[in-house]
């Protein structure tokens, strides 16, 4: 069955990697059908797919909606109407259910007017014997104009507003240099940590990553060398009722047993002055990666975001590099995301 993930356009790779990680975590098998601008179409197999997708939408940060696909065609009015006219909607709408059609244009794609096509698609579904309800429909159809036109019914939606409410400056303790909650959540998802498992951030700062880990039900452990910042992290974690442990300590000497954490997500310091307690950034990265490798369980993932390239440090520590991708934040800041595996 084809499903479309309406991706946010805030990053080239993160939204898509986040979706893949969540599907794997839920044991859903998928095959990439098409990857359009802000729309990823997957052929998904498995049991209770819709139920699992509702759960996944509760974790995702960088998608808007998950759709069960009705059809895909070129962004041309005649083809769009013909596609809808010829579609069987029995797996989308049941007898007596009401519907609405909402259209969206990804960036500059397609010249078809949104309101016009909403009306025409609504008419096509009406002619199949269903009644529209613009205010409180049972089923919402979403029509996305991207490189192609994708029509589907919404299976689940992501509460993107919740991430805005957790913006760093709205938390009880703020200190500059923190990742935005949506990025932090996407990284937590990419680490595939599950409810009840242990997530470590050895450079926890104000707990931006740990708050997101706590909200997906992980027990989160943070290590932070500065007492004042660690105190702030506690305030932030308490605000979101996280199940957590915080240590004021050095990430290069971690007082945890070998192979005891299920996932690591971290954002180590970049600037030379930011490396505290280590002789140099070189030493900080060498020793902290060795510690990350030691405490992570076998078969698990570590996700590191850094301005520096960390592949060499990670491989030296024993990790296998699964993926590396970058994001240009602004002119002088490019972030590198590195996904590591302990085999
Ligand atoms: C880029 S910030 C992390 C920001 C964090 N993600 C947040 O949500 O606030 C890096 C953090 O690492 C801490 N740090 C620097 N050297 C450290 C060390 N040797 N051990 C543990 N933490 C260290 C800094 O104090 C800083 O808070």
C-alpha cells in the first residue's frame, strides 16, 4: 500500500531519515516509491500499518501529515480530475462518512489554483455518493502539488505546534547554542530509542536533546561539566516530567558501566574555548568518543551533530559510520550529522 509523508522543507535529509528510522523502529517494511520535493512516497507492508503510523506521527517532528495515497499524476487539472474520478475510495471513506479536500503547493510547484482544485476534487468525490463537510469532516483528503500531484487521505498528523511551545527561550532555563526541539526530536528518532530504553547525551548542556528523549518515554541520562548549566538542565527536564539522571562530570571519563545505554544523541562543543576540562578539542573528541563507544550497547546507534567532521574520531573509537549528511545553517555554520553503529 502506498503512503505519502508530507515533509517539512526545513532540511534536505533529516525529515526523510527520521521517517525511515521510525518505520524501522516499528518493524514496518518499506520500499521507496518516489521522493518528490517535500513529499516522500513509500510502499509499506506489515500488520496494523495505519495504527503504527498514528503512533509514528506522535514521534515525528519534520513531517506534517501521513497520507494513504489515492493516486499520483502530473500536476495538470484534467489528469488530476481523471485520476480522482477513476479511483476507488473504499479504503479511504466508508458509507455515510463525510469529507473535505485540502490542497497544498510545495514551494513553486504546479500552476493549478489551490481553491479551484479543492472544489473540483470535492465535486469528484461527491459524485461517488459521499457528502462534504468543510467544518468537521470524518476524512480529510490532502492534495499535494509537488514534482507530481499526490492525492491521499490523512491517516495521522504531526502536532508541529508543540515543538514551537518548547522553543529554547520558552523553557525555564535558556543558554545560547541549543538545538531547536524539532531538530533534537528528529535526532532522537534517528537513534531509534524506544520507550523505556536508556538515552545518553554526554554533552547535555541545557537538556534540549534529553527533553525530547524524555517525551518519547526514554530514561534519559545527561553528562554536563558545568554545574550551572546542569542545574538549568534539571529545571528543563522537570518542566516536562522527564525520567532522568544528570551527572556533573567530564564526558571523557564517564562513570557508567560498559554497554549499558541503548542510544546516544549528542551535540558536542565546537569552538576551542568550549572544550572544558580537555587539553584540546582533539583530546576531547578522542576520549569522549571512546567513552561513547564503551557505554553503548552492541547493535545500537549514536547520532552526533557537530561543526567538526567526527568520522575519524568515531572510527578510531570502534564505531562503524552508517551515514553522514550536512545542513548549512547560515553562511559560516554548516552542521554535520553523523550516524554511528556499534557492531
Ligand atoms: C553545544 S553544547 C550542547 C547543547 C545542548 N544540546 C543543549 O541542549 O543545551 C555543548 C555542551 O558541552 C559541555 N561540555 C564542554 N566540555 C565538556 C566535557 N568535557 N564534558 C561534559 N560536557 C562538556 C558545555 O558546557 C556545553 O554545555
